[in-house]
C-alpha cells in the first residue's frame, strides 16, 4: 500500500508545483494537489488504516 501513498504524494506535489508555476496561478490545480498530499501524509500515519476502516463501518452501518 505504501507504493500508492508515495504515488499520490508525488502526483500531488507535481500538481502543486505546476499550479504555482503556471502563469495563470491555477487555484483548482493547487487545491487538488494539496488535498492529495494531505491524504497521502495522513495515510502514512500509524493507525490511519484502522481509523478509515471504522469510518467506513459507521457510514455503512455495520
């Protein structure tokens, strides 16, 4: 699973850099990139998988 979190982190960083470097300062690109980086950093924390599993259990009512 770590591979996918690294991939998400890398893509998020690329989007943030491209959004900042663009002449139009594309805010949507920067926002999506920051969300991707935030999710990947959260998922790297210990116990995050258990937390997400409990959230899904609450949503589905199981």
